[in-house]
């Protein structure tokens, strides 16, 4: 993960510019239909703070975290509150959030570490909690473009969640990348609910 974090530290401004204006409305809607008004959301790997800003403007309480110190600085300025620089493996939240938003962030976690991270997400959520996660679609695992990626299919995600326990899939669907020039890239999106649901 160190090389990936360093990539984002070095390219924070360019990454922000390339992702800031992406139309996330359909993904927000899929997530928020499971979240009550004024709920508390954890934005895992918040990047530029784009999504945190949206949630805050719509009245949600947001805790934003990212492992890149440079992106934390950008996001802190954007959302007007401190963004904590923390890795997913160091998360220790318990029964704290109504929702977890992990948009294009868990895809940097090695496959073997994902069950543990999903376990931390389940622990962070309150009863009847909801999480949104997204991965590039496929079965690749390794470095590309200076960063580590774990791609995902419906089956591999199901297998990981079976191993992790605590979360179940409420919805799983593919989308095309909304950024200009990248429409041929497919993403796997999933809405996960705590198993008590």
C-alpha cells in the first residue's frame, strides 16, 4: 500500500481535478435510499472530499478519512472539517455509523486483506447499517499505473463477504466509468447491509 499512498501524495492535485466533477448521482441514490435523514456516514478513502461535501450539504454528519496526507489536506479544505489521515487497517470504529461509503477505495486493498477490512466495516456500522463499495470489474490483482489494484467480480465479492461475515449483499450492479474518455471501463458496485437486517 505504501507505493499507492505515495502515488496519491505525488498526484493529489491531478487526481482531484480528474475526479472532482464526476456525476455520482445514480450511485448516491442507490446508497441513500438505505440511509435515514441526518444519519452519520463514514467516507472511507474520501480522496478530494467530493462525496463528503455532497453528503454534508444534504444534511448528513460525515467522518472522512484517507490514507494520503496530501488528499487529506485537499479534502479538509473542501469540506470545511478535519479529514483524518488513517489507513483502513487501523480503523477501530464500533457501532458508530449508519452508513459507510467506500467509493473506489477498497480496490487498493490486497485481496487477502479484504475480509479483515470488511469485518472492520461491519463493526463500524450500527444495526441496520448500509455500506456502498466499488471496484474495477475483472479478476486482475497487482500494480498498474503506479498503484495496486484488486479488481472484483460478483462471485469474488460474494466469496470475500462469506469469509468476512457481518455483511450481506442487498444489491450488486455494474456501471460504466462516468469520466470522459473512460466509458469503456466497467465498475462493480455493491450495496451491503449488516447481517442483522
